[in-house]
């Protein structure tokens, strides 16, 4: 394509090193979509005759079929998807085909094509993410009244509604939903018509191509348009946090489904066995959700490091951005695809979860707060209840085992009205602060969650 200026052909080793076909051939349909819009605009701008425009569009349609049927074999000598398609167009149409690249550079072509591709994938991903949020809402609704231990430092802390727990994951993934929407908004500017970097002397109508390709507007600065990849970083930022959230959820499930905890029951279809130990049922899917997170974060870093220190504007380093993008998308889609049905099929043994709190120590805070309502400063109350716990531990008893008489001795400040409060149910029910675990509060969270999902993007 640039033979005019050169005395020698490109060395074979350079061709191999610089070609990007292995990472951009998948963009072919989007390249054609962009070329059709560009061609139509060239016609209205008077740079192509209507007949030439028609011939180009028809040939592009033919090339698209050749590609989808697999009969088009791209050549590495032609470096990338864009030059392969243009070369074929010229093969088919001769001088007319040679007119399509008018006012266009591969720099704005690449920027456009990746944006079109990413917009498609993110639109589908947004639907998948809403599916995950919907399952979390269903789970929450089903389990509002189920009580499980809440942990800090993975030590039993206070009893909580399982519905509240599901809604905590809902919160995290709904923030991801916002980040995904933001990544989609970053794709609303159309770079086509920015040329190599500075625009064009030809009368291109950038508003026409932007609207033809369903963008909100043409991008405002041609230098920035061809050299920036923020929209990819916005995707990677979404993907990284999404994966981190998946991996934390997966880790919880690994723990809660283990023999020692045992109140979360994983569906057989989502577990694997051992080649040696007949009794095993392993949570490999969860471990892989956790394990794949590293790659997702790695792809984000890969892009940021590529971008760091790049001079304005397009630099060839940018060619490397597509590999990680595509891999990340495929991995994230796969994670979502397995997580949604797994979550839907998870079951819970509520009795076992409560058994885990049989010693009653998870209610120690409740006793201290009871004392606060009787006028005792919290720090003193904390210490007094701490001593009760110490006595219990020494006597190998739990809080629930203490008789009325023993409470009178160990905690004379407490009245008989303490005892009815000492149940897991009451502990959950009474945590009515905004955002707290009380059943009523959880119902409200679920209602807000439903409204969010019903709201337009
Ligand atoms: N194959 C390249 C890419 O994907 C296109 C390079 C276009 N620009 C250039 N100056 N070589 O980024």
C-alpha cells in the first residue's frame, strides 16, 4: 500500500513481526460496517458517484460473504484486517475500489472498528449482568428469613439474614452495572473522519457517518480520537472489579460449602469429583472463578502499561490492545455464563447455619447494647459482657445455656427482660438501622433492587 515511497520491499521478518491479523481478523464484519458508512458519506459529499458508491457497497457485501463462508483467506503480507479487505475490494473493482480509502486512515479505521465491536459485546454483557442481578434478587427474596452467621475476619460476628447477604453481593454487582454503562457511554463518540490524526482537507460529513453508525456524535478532537484507548480502559476497569467481586463470592461459597461450615449446598452439576478419592465433591468452578480473576486484572494492566508514556497521537504500540481486550471479554462472558445458573441452583441448609451459632456468642453485642439502653456506657457494657463470655468459655457453656439465676450472678445489671431478646431471630429483627439486616430492611433493599433493574440504563 505504501510502495510509492520505498526502494525495497518489506523484509519478511518485519512482516511477521508487525502483522496483526492473528489479533484483528475477527473485526472483519465491523470493518465492513464502517466502510459501508464511509462509502455512503463519500457519495453524499460528491467524492464518489452514486454508481461508484453502489459498486463499492455491493462488493463489500460480497467480501463479507466470502469471509463468513471461510473462503476468504487473509494474507499476512497485507498486515491486518483492514488492508486485506481493502485489497480484495480493489481486486474486485479496480480503480473504483481504490477510492474508498479517501479521507480515511487506518488510524481512524482501527479506532472505529474496535469501538463497534466493543459496543456490541458490552451491550450483550449488560444483559448478562442484569441476569445475574435478577438471580440475586430472587435468592434474597427466598432467603430473607434464613439466618446465617455473619463474619468479620472469618470469625463469627453477628447473625444476619441470608437475604441481606445476597443483597450485599447485589450492591457490588450493581456498581459494576454502573461501571459497565459508563464504559458503554465512553463508546458514544465516532472517531471516523479523524483521518491519520488531523482531519481532512476533503468535505467529509462526520455527523452523517456518526449517525449512520448509531453513535451519539462525532468525536471532538481528531488527535485524541486516533490515539486514545480510554474506552478500553473503562471496560477493563469494569471487568477487573466485576471479576474481583466474582472471586470474593466464589471464595465465600468455597468456605460455606465445606464440610466444616456445610450450610451452603452446591449443585452436583457444578462440582467435580476426584480421580482418586471417591468421596470428594470439589468446588472447581468456584475456584476457577477465583483463579481467572488474575488474568482479567492482568489485561487491564497490560493496556495501561502500553498506554503509559505514548506520545500523542497514534503509535503502533496500540495495535497490541486488542489481544487482551478480546481475551478478557471471552473470560468475563464465560464467568457470567457459569455463575448465573450456579447461583440459581445453590441451596441452603438453614438449620445447619443456625446450629453453627448454638453457643450464642454471636449475640454478645446484643447484650452489651441492652445494657446501653439501661444507662450503662458502652465501654463498660462491653467489658461486662466480655467477662460473661470468659466465664462461659471457662465453664464450657454458651450464652444460650445460662439460666436466669446464672445471668443474675454474672450480670446483675440485666433484668428478666434480657432473656426474650436472646434469640438469633430477635437479633436480626432488631437491627433496623438503615441498611441493617432486619427482615423489614432487607425487604426494602430488595424493592429498591427491583426498581433499579426495571429502570432504563
Ligand atoms: N494494524 C495496525 C493496528 O491495528 C494499523 C496500523 C495503522 N497505522 C499505522 N501507522 N501503521 O493498529
